[in-house]
C-alpha cells in the first residue's frame, strides 16, 4: 500500500465518555508527529462483528430480513452479529448463522474482513463463507430479534444489492468479497 509522505499520528491518553451494552464512546488524544498538533478525537469502540455468506447446495444465498432501529425500517441482509470476546470469527459465524436462520453444516472458511468505518470506529467485520448450508435446527433469536429468513439465487441477490433493495453496506461488502472469489 502506498504511504507517500503521510505522518502517523501518535495515540495518547483516552477516557470513556459513554459505555453501553454494545459500544463505548471514547475521547482519545492524538498528536501529529510532524506538525506537533494535538487534538482529542471521538472513537467508537465496538466488538468485532461477523457476517455470513451461506450458500445452499442448490446455490441459494441465505438472507435475513429484520427491523433495524437505527434506520427505523426493515433491512434485508446477511446473517451475522457480534463476536464474543475471545471467540474465533469462524465459530462466531457458524453460531450466528444457526441462531438467526436455523441453517448450518457444509464447508466453512473465513472469506475476509473490512473496517466498517475507520474514521470513527475501531472494529472489524469478518466474513465467513458457508458452502452447502442446510436447515439444521431451531433458531435462537435474542430477545429483541424477529427475523424472516429468505433464500435467493446469487444473481438475484447481487441485483438487489446494485438496485438498492439491499442497502446494508456490510452486506454489500460481503457480497463483493464473495463475488470476487467466484471470478478466480
């Protein structure tokens, strides 16, 4: 990756401003080594997430539709959730897929990862690919979840992502990663 003449900012003291069940808002001091500028920045500390691209034996992609409080609307997206402290991303993906959709089984591997919003967030979203996913047991939703499971051919899912039917950016990123593996 080209670095050019950019200077790295040195991280200093930090303090927690707000702490909730799912995130912390932190004030973090940074100092620019070249200019000597020092500023406090707001960073959102969030556990890593996992999203799952689950493909059935007949090449259907497993999706979930659920109400999202941030957008105050329904969202069609890949199954996924937070990775527990110390949990392997692949194990978390298998767990989340089972909990949200009742699907499991098949060949499982880590597909890649992205930084959801590195300007203000410090976490990663990991993508797990499950090939040959089949219904394998009951769903186990969190108390605030209500999920509708859908399956559709990859071409249809990609068309939905391109047209805005699927607008969840982390789902779109995962679909791009998966689509890239098919081109190889």
